[in-house]
C-alpha cells in the first residue's frame, strides 16, 4: 500500500552504522502481483461480465465510481487478502489498485468504504438471478470442447455472525449464530458452479433440489449427451434430493447414516474386518452392497457399506448410489464418493483462504452479494492455476498414470507435484506469498506506465513465468453487448 506521511526512524542494531528508515514520495505498492491477475481477467472478461449483470439505478451524469471499478476493487482486494471494506480506505490511493481498476495513478482515489457499503447494499433481486446465470455461463465457457462427464459436488460451510445480520440464527451443532452458505462445485475443473446463502438454522438440503435441477438442465442444454454425476454427504439424503436426481436421470452417490438396520446387516462383515486386522496387523477395508428401503423411500435403493478396522477401532460408513458399477464393484463406487474430499478442500479455500465467511453487512442481500464477490475471486484464482499448471513428469518407476494411483503412491505423487508446481497446486496464501504480495515502484509518463520490481525478489521467476503464460492466452472476442 502507498505510504503518504513523512517521518524517519533510526535503529541501532547494525554495529556502528545506524539503520535509517524514511518515507519515499514515490508511488509504491505492496501488491504488484495483481497485474497478471488483471491480465487474465482482461482475457476472460469476467469482472466486466459480473458488473454488467448488476442493475445500476444511479444517474449516470453523477456517477464517480462505476460498478465495474468497485467490483474489481473488491474482487482483487479479496485475492490480495483485503476482505474487509475498511481496507479500501487506504487501498483507494494505492497505485496498483488504481491501475487494475482502470485509473491512472495520478487520478482521483478509488471508492471509499462508505461508497463500497452503499454499493453492496444497492444490488437488487433481479441482479442476483443474473449473477446465478453468469456463474453457469462462465463455467460452461471454461471448456474448450464439450466434456463427456461432469461431477457435481454439493456442500455447506458455516459462517459465524458477530453482529445483527439479517437471517442469522443460533445453530446448536456449530454452537454459534451464523449463516449457512451452500455451493455446488465441479470436480473436473474445481470451478464454483452455483451458490446460495441459507439462514442460520436451515437444513443443508433446503432448496438444493431446485439448484440441482437448474444446473443440470443448463448443462445438458449446453453439452447434449454429457454424463453428470452428483455427490453429497448424508445431509443431502432427503426424499426431494433422491427424487430430483432420479427424475433428472443423473448418477448420484449420497451419504447415508448408519442406522440400526444397517448396523445389523453388516455386523458379520465388520467382525471379519476386525479378525483380518488382528491376524495380520494391517488395516482392513471391506465392502458390501445390498438393496435397502428406508421408511421414507418409495422403493429400494442400492446401498454400499464400508467396514474399516485399524488401530483407531472400527468404522462403518454407507452411501446410497445408482451408479451402474456399484453393483459389481462396491469398493470402487465408495472410493469415487470419497474423492469428494478434494471438493471439500476447495470449499475450505473459499471459506478460509479467501475469507468468504466474512459476511458482516447488516442486510441479508448485501451479504449474499458479498458471497458472490468471494466466489468470483475464487473462480478467478482457479483459472489462474489452470493457466500456469505444470505437473511433473512421471518417474520411471511409476507404471500407472497419476489418476490411477491410490494410497501412499497417490499421496507421494501429490506431494511431489506441490513441490514441483507450487502455483498450479497453490492455495490462496501460496499465490499471495509467491506472486501477489510484492513491493513495486510505479511511474507513469505520457507514453507508458512502468512498474519496477526488485531484482532480488526470490519469486521474480514466478512473476515472469505467470505473466508470460497469461500473455500467451488467446485475445478475447470483441464485446458486442
């Protein structure tokens, strides 16, 4: 961020020479790594599309800060670890933030916190329907060719409330006042496809059947013949969700709580897992599948149960699925369900890494809009990873492709990939440390803007590699709207 006040300090720890710290009158920023992010956004046109989806009721002649400028300030701020509106009271004069928001460094400052607050509270209901469509439009456009299969994962996360936010209530399980955001993500490319903001005590599956129907119909209209798989934990095992998935004719795998009947039916398998573990000392995972009908179900459904025995004890888990392979390979069907753990990691990035749990406006709709801003920042980060991804070559001893590895081999592969490709696999904090958070001096002349980076910056190579990769992307099609 730019430093404005003049002062000087002197430290005496460096032998006989004092270490003098003083303020420079140069235009200096600590977030020069947002420049390649802005370049990718220019190629994709995502923030421009986001702002265009919003209805601006202000008189254009009196507008000083456009919706596009404020959208960019907030989304880029979230990426750079400035999740609060208050941060923008200082960021508004930062030269890099001015550049990425299409202002000259000598222009007037960007929007202040009160202006941003009025902006977030001014979004009308119709704009949210357009934003919902936009998320799917951008997801569909992310594929260079029609996919043959898409895996949709649905999940919720808690968002603690510390003020008087509308529709926050006390949730006994989380032991807090909260909202309950819900997201649908795609396992094939990690992008967020659909979101909603539930009230604090809502059931996680409230309205989820409508969201699933909306997403699946849009995807099938865009990709005729695509196979769609759906995964969710036991919170989404409701009659409405089963009915929606079966009416849409998609493959689903949904968690199922181990009730007394399932416990009784799998007692012998659990005992066998324990026996094998005690005789070999090797952790055991045994699987079975059978037809089962709960009282609320209109018909039988196929249930797969895992019985696991290890040093921690015995663990039994069940899923309901209609995947064809589950009838002959229950272990593989359960393993495919367990892979949704990667989608949960992406949700943690959204919640913790990009601070999507900072929904602190008073009005519900303002907080819903904030959630869309965080989702836009998350999807932009995902596209950054995709643009620079550089997986390592398989080792000679690895006979199977990475997708077929399991257990220790799979963990070893992922660890080696993270070391080789820290940005392609990077969390938000990694991108900030290795790219976004870098000091720079900014100068503007009549002919160009010069951003000077330190040649001793340890991640200068990352900046150059990422920038070259993004500059090589195809230019966007002309905007005819």
